[in-house]
C-alpha cells in the first residue's frame, strides 16, 4: 500500500475520484472493488466509505465529473461552421468513450435503470441540446420547438449508436462520427429556412 498522506477533504475526494475513474475505465464495473480503490488511494476502507457509501456512489461521482468536463470540452462557437462544431463535440465525446469504454458501458447497461446515473446523462444531453439550439439559424419559436424535439431524439440516437459501436466496431471511428453528423443535418434541414451546413457533405 502506498504511504498515506494527510490531505484536505477536497484533495482526498479528488484522489478517490481519480483512482475510481482509472479503475472504472480499466475494468468492467463488476470487477471494481471498493477495497481496491482504498488500497490504490492509500487509505482505509472506512475512510473511503465515509466519502462514498458504496461503489455506485463513487461511480456516479466519477461519471458526473466526466460529464461536466465533456461539456467544458464541447464548445459551441458561432464563429465556426456548424459542421466544425459538431465535429469537435463528437470527437471530444468519442475520445472519452474509447478511453473509458468500461465506464461508458457500465453507465449505459449495468446501471441503465439507476436514477442518479440517468439524471447525469439526461442533464448532459439537455445542456448539449441547448448549446446547439443557440447556434442554429432559427426563424421563430415554432422552428425552435420543432428543432429542439429533433435534437432530443438525435442525441439519444447518438448515445445508443456509440454504445453499440463500443461493443461491436462495425465501422471506423471517422465513419461513426460522420454518420452522426449526417443524421442530424438531414433531420433539421427541412425545418430551417437557411441551410445550416452548406459545407456538408464535405
């Protein structure tokens, strides 16, 4: 066991999250034990349980941190074309999904019925939808409402497609990303007076 250090509560929690993120990425959810987290963090199990009552609580905190960071990395910049923004946002998410395959599969399959995990995912999808709505050329409130509904369905489509791709890579990463971009542009173009992506297809 590594030598124990005296840390502030915030630093100790950050260490637990870092260790948890690494283990949940490296192993299937079922194989991650709280005892392993405590050992790698250099603390007693009792101290770890004081911060996180159970493995699901630790996983939820790890996943919330990842979702927050993905939103930071998904910038909607009106100076870029919509295709550039979609490409950067999807690349950020795909990078995370690939590097943290086990954690993503755990959230979407093992813990699919968990209300806390579902709230984290739904909140992230809602934030992504709001960001996209703000950079689209929407003529009026009716157009905004219609496009919002399409984006909500598209984000779920992307989520399901990417999770399936993590288990069976039936196409390349670039093809997966372009399928997602093509799907949303094809879905919203009929609802907009101005083409939002004259640079697509590439």
